[in-house]
C-alpha cells in the first residue's frame, strides 16, 4: 500500500528546493515507519497532486511541549507549534500532544 503524505503548496516548494527534509505529523493514521517509501503530494484545497517520492530515514517521537532545536532541522520555523497545528487538527491539539518527527530523503521529484 502506498502511503501518501500531503503538504501545502508553500511547503511543496520548500521540498522541491531541498530546504524541507523534515515533517511533523500528529495523529499518524498511516503508521509511517523508518524505511517506508512515501508519495509526496500537494494539497491545494480539494485538489491533491503527487509531486515525488521520498524514503523515511528517521523518526523521533516527542510531545509538542518538548520539541528540541534539532527537531527543527529541515523543518519550517514555528514559534507556536500548538497554535500552528490547531489550524490543521483543531482543538484536540494540546501541549502534551504527541508529534512524530519524520526525517525523509527525496528520491525523485516530478514536474
């Protein structure tokens, strides 16, 4: 089964530029694991478009309130992770919510 990981158009561009190599996922319903080959996709409203493939190299589990500086390597800055992720997941996001920090290596990018 292919696992599709979706990103906003802005984050897609960072991945294509090689600047984003880490994603944080809450409530992982795909059971993402080290070694998985994932399909990278852009979600723009209701439209989802695949743009590449990547391999998961490392996974670290933390809570939003215990994120460390190294967890931001390859990830876009976030001054308020709880507030930022409430936008995506709603009020169930709390400081003690688990976050899966996924480091990936892009294998291919399609145009």
